[in-house]
C-alpha cells in the first residue's frame, strides 16, 4: 500500500439531504466514479489497483469522514462514514501499516484503523461497527474499521 498519485476530487452539488458528493478524478480527468465527501484527505493504492479514498465532508463544527474502496476499474466496492452529531474532528497523523491497514486520528484522542479484506467479509448490520461508524445496510464488507482509545493497542 502506498499513496496514490494523481487522484483528486471535484465537488458536485450536494444531495437533497445536504450531503456532499464528489467525482473522482485521475490526473484531472473524471473516471466515472462518484463518492461521498467533498475534500480528499488521503488516497492510498495497492499493487492490484484497488484504492482507498478518505474524504472529509468539509462541514465546520460537525465534521465527518467518508471512506470509499474502489476496485481496479474505479467501481465503488464498499463505503462507510465516521462521525457523530455535533462532534468536530480533524483528520491527522495518517500511518500506513503494510500490507493492508492504515491508522489515523479523528474525533478525540483515539485512533481509527481501516483494514482491507482480500475477500468480501461477513458483517452483522448494526452490530459490527464501532460507535460513530455508519454504513449502508448489508451483510458483506470489503474493509473493517476499528476504534482504538489512546494507550490501547486494540485489535481490528
């Protein structure tokens, strides 16, 4: 896993619910993919062409992050959001943990982790995610999100 060069976002009109969306650009050209979020915080890629995009909502005083996993053909395989009502946070201290994980700070003093799965994993809706994580209803996922309090190494 390494930073993905040449990726950027072009903000689109917000949804009817006021949620930010953006078109993904590769070397300033649209690749046909639209994700949640407005401002690209990080773009990471794997040798097989899969890409993890981390975008913020660009909403002061109630910030959220949007994670999107794209396959080698720029199709969104999985997505999730991190945030809580009336909680502000900032994306910070991104650390790559090869071969398939990343950790970063957001919302408070703890850390969040994202671990890519190589096959679709099973999940129990409403119970498989840490507090503050939102996903669309579904039984499968391509990445696992973990929350680690300060001083706690935790597990994914």
